[in-house]
C-alpha cells in the first residue's frame, strides 16, 4: 500500500509535468524573453531580414515611451487605460449591484430577467463592438432615442469626439503625486488624531509636512518628466467604449452579487426583522456588508479585463483611432504593423507590470498554500 | 418572507423590466438592421422596422463567413477538448496527489490566466515562425491549449476537491492505482465539471481575438477576425456586419441559452474560490 502510493506519486508528477513545462516556457520564459527584446533596438532597422542586426540599448525604449517626443500617443494611451478602467469597473460594480438587488426582490420572472441581464457575457467583444459601433453613430442609434418620446436628438459624438476633460500636464506627474501624497497624509493624520493614536498621527503629520515643504519650495514642480508641458486628459470618446463594456460585463457582477446575496443566511435577515429593522435597513446593514469580499474579487477580475482591453476598442473604433486607443492597441500596431518589435515588447512589459500590481496580491492570497486536500 | 405585493415590490418589478428592455436594445437593432434591404438602411430611420423582411444579408454573410466559422469550429472544439482533458488530469494531481512544491505551483499556474498576452506575444510569434506553426490552425490550437491550461486546471481542481478522499482510499484498498482511481472514481463523476469547463473554454476560444488576429494567415482566420475586417471597412452597408454578428454570436448564445446553468457555474467558479 505504502509502496503503491509512492509509485502513484511518481505517476502524478509525470502526468502534470508536461503542463508545468509548457507554462514555464510559454508564460515565464516568454515574459523573460519579451523583457530581453524590450532592451534592444530590434525593428529599428531591417526587422524582417533573416539576420537582423540587434543591439542592446538598455532601458531607452522605456525612456522614449514615457518621455520621448514621438510617443505622445502612448502617454494618452496610458491615460485612457486608467480612465477607462476606473469608469468601467466603477459603473459595472454599481450596475451589477443594482441589477442583483432588483432581481433578488422580484415577484415573478426572475429566471427570464437574469438571463436577459447576463446574455451579453456570452458574446465576443468583437460582436459587441460591431453592434455598438452601429448604435453609437452620432446621427442615429442611441442619439435618436430621445426623439421617440418627443425630445430633441442627442448630439454627443460617442466614439469620434476629440474633447478632453480633466486635463493635466504629463511633465508635472511627479508634482501631482506629491500633492496626492500630501492630501493622503493629511487625511490619515486627521483620522489618527480623532482616534487618539498619537504615534500614527505624528508619523502621518511628518509625512504631510515633508510633502508640503516639497510643494511649497517648488521642488516638486522642478522634477519634470518632460522638458515641455504636454496636456493629457480624459478623452470623452471613451464614453462609448465604457457604455458597451458595462452593457457586456455588468451581468457578470450581477451574477457575482446574486450568488453573494443568496449566501446570506435567512436567520440573519429574520433576526434583523424581528429586531424591527426595515427592509431597506436589512439591505443596508445585513446584506451589503456581506458582499464586500465579492466586491474585492470583482474589482480584480474586471480591473484586469479593463487594463487589457483590446478587441472591443479594435472592433468599435478601429486600431488607428487615437482618442480611444490604449497601450494594448498601440502594442499591436507597433509590433505587427510597424515591425518595431522592441517597442512592442516594451509596451507589453509595461502592461504586464501594471496588471501584476493588481493580480499578484490577489492570486497569492487566494491560491497560496492550498495544494488540495488529501488526508 | 413573501408577502403580498407592496408598492415597493411593484416598483422593483417595473424598474427591472425596464432595464431588461434596455439590455435588449442591441438585439433589436442588430436583428432589425440585418433584415432590412441596404437601400432602406439610413441613420434617421434606424429604429423603424423594415418595410419587408430581407433575408438576403444572411445568405451573403453565410457564404462569406462559412470558411471562417469552420475555422473557429475546428479551433474551438480541438483546443477545448485537449485543454479540458489536460486540465482534468492536472486538477486530479494537484487535488489528490500534492507533491513537494505543489502549493507554490498552483498560484504560478493561475497567474498565467491573468497576464496580458501582449507580454508574451513577440516571443510567441517568433516561436511559431521557427517551428513553422505560424499562420495555421494547428499553431493557434496549440496556443489556446497552453494558455487555457491555467483555468481548466483550476476549475477541475476545485471540482475534484468535493470528491471525498475516503472514496479514493476505498478504491486504493481494492487495488486501484493512480490511473485506476482516475478511471473508476474521478471520471464517472466528471460529467458536469467537464461540461462546465468545456462550455467555458469553447466560449472563450470562439470569442478570442488577439491571438486570432496576430497569429493566423487569412485562410486560417477565425470568425472574430473576419467579422472585424468586414465591419472595419468603411464602405460596407450595415446589414452585412449585423447579419455577420448574428452568425458569429449564434453558437455561444445558443450554449448560454440552453446550458446557462453550467455557463454561470464556470463564470462564478473562476472568480469565487470553489
């Protein structure tokens, strides 16, 4: 029996080994290789020749992307990506929560309505993009909806608008970071004072004072990323992409929240009811707090989808449309249209680092030390 | 705690139905536009029903898209079966035969399903060219199998965790080894899990675009690429992209409608710890 188990364990390792090797090469090996390529100038000259001349150029591709004169589009890409992610995740969570709360309290038709809210999840982003591209034509589709009830047609240029809101100067990003730190430290210090935590208050207060000094002396304004000012901001053309993406994915958050609401034990609800809580109070104080862990999962899952978004924008606005472009799109253009493989590799690496900031803590806490349960 | 319909319940019901109508707007517009004749399609009358049904767009879309739908079908079925099969074995191992280091291996595997594929695309492209797999379906199947392994492994592992170890031990006492336990205990219980995993993988692979657009030559392109190419062209009348969208969406929507329960289970299992 014991001998048998030892032999079985050997078989087990042999069975899983091919998968582990494949993933070691295709995930980790290729990530390392991408990083290596990103440190070269591959693609600047004769990228497609059989023996391309490739030189090591250090981090200059990265420096160019963040501070080079020609890469203004990439910096707007990053801005778009952040804005899209915040809006998409926030609105998907809010919509999903509303839908789940409604569906959970229906008198009839729960199955049908749940199916309706969730069906967009089964579509590809390319189909969604194609259909919404038609719906968001400025002189038709959604903009005409108000006319059906006698109002004036909408005028918004959903995908083609060139407007930017919340503009900021890319050169001053370090300055903004210091100001943000100042605000955070001040708030934390205030909270610590209120809670009578002297040590914490002192630490945060010191941080706030330092940040304030850096701002007041004008030091932070001198750490400029660019030698000139360069305006970036929220590209309003993104609203169209956000709308389509929320339409597609809010059913997913609904399903998550609905599953969460169903795990709230009835005894808990009844106990609160007996204590005289109203339905809204039960919702607010019993059900909502139990949805917090689900919200964290949903933020991570939706967040990484948003940061990587590619197909939806490709299908809705095309890869060449700068107002809705994101790093994933520009990576595609640089690599496969421009043959600038090293620049594409650098963008891929930047994207990986950003996504990892979100994913690694999640994966580690969710799946660490959990190798299964054989007694 | 069901009581008679209150004002609150009626308001909830009404709001939910209105939202459902809003969620169905794209379906209405897609079907409506696809059934109009090209001459009848213009922006101001986009919402109006066609004066007469014109099915010709579907005929055109079908003749145009059939080869790409076939590509997608071959790709999705092959990659789904292979990755699900390997995922079942991996899940079995990770769940029932933990080995030294397996606790570290799992998060390392899972990480692979979250990475932006832009971060591996350049070496992948080089690799496929060197192995002469670039451009065709076999190469794309390989890619989808490999990058499908994390999710299939994870799903099967969490399903298999529900099979009690006593059952396995009983089989071992009867003389079953690693393969015997899998064959006689795990496999007979793998029906629903396999369905969940297969539905998930099929939907993902059918809908995938990035690998499809970067790693295939025109004759091996899946339907998503063909549709994006058609709709991306400026001169096209909208009836054809809409009919094409319906064709591209049909398989996964059909799966969702008829096997929705399993679809949702896969959806939730991927994000809530099972």
